[in-house]
């Protein structure tokens, strides 16, 4: 199941928004991580520096307080020591250890009281550091760069070194601050992240995407035929150059189309004049040929030649009338006088006129008529005869030997649908889009050896559409073709 339509991700805004979102997320994630790490590291370094300074400064006071009051006035010692340790809460414990390794004081006893038994420090390295005359640090086991303990020697006024003070450093405050540090950094990053996205999207929309959308919408209007539309973009960059290029293209197309229309108009005028002027000499030729055909005194050879002339004259007359019909129907100069027609009887009459040609090829007509009477429809009889006769003639002409032509009439609501089906070789897929085009002849015409100028179906389409009808077809190669004509019923 798709959560989002595929068309959504074709949008430049969506793609750009997702890209910006991803890049900013990576940038802010990395920067937030760096800030958090540096903040924690700074806190850690600050804590270590404070602990070192505290150890250096407090060693003398703690040692002196121990020497003066630990045995003679323990309460005073406890009070003064507690005050000194309170100055640095990051030092969690302090021990005073003699040079022999004996723990003579542990700050834990400030709460629990003096211990009854003394303890010894374990570890040779600690003992060596306790005996040193300079301060030293004991690193953490997991990170050698961080001190876990600081050892400071205590010297009496006369230079004696009776003990050292051991400071245990706690990093718990940093752990407590991590949550607040992370939360603060994430919140600030999220705020800047949102502001950055809005600002970038606003700037890009204003300077790039909106102008591109104007160009796209303008190009779409131009592609739909509105060649006078002008795309106005004032960005002074490549988008404006694109808009200018599209406008220039539209102007060029408009001029070319106007030139083609003028040329087409001149062509139609030429076709009309040529066809019209051919009528008179053809009529004269046709009259003389007809007269000669009635002369019985002529030899058989001459009569045969005259018959050939008559056939050619008839073909030329058909072409002339077809061209005149083309101009008349295209320019809608012809006024149709529609009259009521019994469609079933009309189709039967047209089929009968082609029966001889069908019989010669062994083609049979099959009629499938509606059981209910059809309502009377209004047609321009001469033109519709031309259109339907052409369809039935094609069904016979392109049919196989001893094939069938099925003529079916159906009544659906406010329209009558006439279908004419043959059992011929069908129309190839690459020819289907060209069938109703002007002057188009299919690639199979040579197979059937018939003459024509490729206007039959084009004129049929014009005639059907002039009756507010529709024409279409279905075809499979090797199985045949079915043409459908839908005609409205006048209410």
C-alpha cells in the first residue's frame, strides 16, 4: 500500500524541501553533537582544573588543622575540615595518609565517627606517590587523560613531610549536567533548524520555485494552444532567460501556424477551384462517352476503349466530388437539411446497393437489428449515404474471401449505435492513430489493389461529427475491424 501518490514526488518543491530537510538535519545533528561534546569536555576540564587548584590550596590548611586539632580537639577539626571540603563539592572524599602508607584520616569518618582500627594503602604505585615531595595524579582506568585522584604532599614549617593528602575526584556533577546540556542544545538546534528551513524555503520559493512555476504554467497554456500568452518573470537570472526563450518559441510557433493556416486556406481554394472547374469538361466528356457507347456502328475494339474511358471518367468524377466535399465540409459552408429517416430501412438500402460487389467476393451480410422499434432520427440523407456506404464498402473491400460483414444497430438511451464488423486482416497498431487523418492510405492498400486518395474515412468522420455524432473503431490484426457510429436521437 502506497502512503503517498507517486505524483507527489514529481514536485520540485517536495524534492527540494526533502533535500533541504535532510541536509539541514545532518548539519544540525553534527553541530549539535559537536556542541554537546565540547560543552561536556569544557565542563570536565573546568572540574579538573578546579580540583587541582583546590588540592594545591587546601593541602596546607587541611594538614595544619589535622596536626593542631585531630587529637586535641576533634570537634574543632571536624568543623574546620568540613568547611574546607565544602569549598569544592567535586572532591567526594579526602584521605590523609602517612609516608608509611597508613590511612590516618578519612573524610568519611566526619559522618560515621573515628574508626577504631587504621588501614593501610594498597598498591606500590600509590605508596611511591605518597612518599614523593611533589604533587601527582592517579588517572582513571578507562581514560588515562582524566585524573581520578590527586595526591598533594604536606610539609611542616621546618620542612618535614609527615603525610600526604589524597583527593578523590567525582565526575557525578557532569553526568547530572549532561541531560540539561543535551536538552538545551537540542532545543536550540531545533529552533534554529526550523527557522533555517522556513527562511531557506521562503527565499528559494520567492527567487527560484515561484518563477519556475510561472514559467511551467505559462508553457502549459502555450502547449494547450494559447500562443498569445506572455510569461512575465523578472528575476534577472537563468529563469528569466528561460521565460524569454519560451515566449520567443511561442511567437515563432504562432507565426508558423498562421503561415500554415494561410497556406492551408490557399490549398483549399485551389482544390475547390480546380475541382469546380473540372466539373464542366468532365460533364462534356461524360456526355460524349455516353453518346459513343450508344453508337452500335462502332467496332468492338472501339467500344472496349470507350468503356475504359467511361470507367476512368467516373473515377475522375468521384475524385472531383470528393475534393469538393472536403472543402465544403471542412469550412462548414454546406447547410444540412436533415430529414426524418427510418435507419433500419436506410441501412438495408445501402447494403443492397453493395450486394453485387459483396457477392463477387463471396462476402455475406448479417444484420443484427433491435427487437424494439427504433425512434426516428434526422439525417442529411445524401451525406450520410456517402458516409455509411463508405464504411460498408470498406468492410467488403478489406474482408477475406467468403467472409462476413455483420451490421448491428443498437439503441442506448438518447443515441443509436451502428456497428459494421468485417473479418479482414485488421488494422496494424502503428496505423490506428492515422486512420481518420486526411489523405492517409494504410500500408495494406497495395495488397487489395484499389484506387483512392485517402479521404474516405476522413470525410466520414466530418459527416458524422456534423450530425453531432461520434465515430471510432476496434481492430485486431488477423481477426478483423469493427467501426462504430453513434448518432443522437432528436428529442
